[in-house]
């Protein structure tokens, strides 16, 4: 299934504008250290940003 990315969403988030339910692509997910912590790189098709995934969302990574 193809999804339409929300182009410009990252720029809007960086300007602290409200954006409801953007569709972003996870282009990289990497476990950090020996703990179940994950660094993610997200893209909106124009820009990318990186951050740490909240531990409450680990199940999405573990389940694929």
C-alpha cells in the first residue's frame, strides 16, 4: 500500500506549528546501547529529522 507523505511537515514542526497526524517515513531505526531504546530517522520527502523513540512505542519496532 502506498502512502502520501505530508510534504513540509518537518519544517512546520521545527517552526512549532500545529500539524495533525502527519504521514512520515521511518528511513532508519537503530537500537541504542544494550537497553531497548531506539533512534529513528524520519522523512517527509523533503527534510529529515532524528530523535529517540518513546519507550512506550518499542512494540512497533519489535513487532516489525
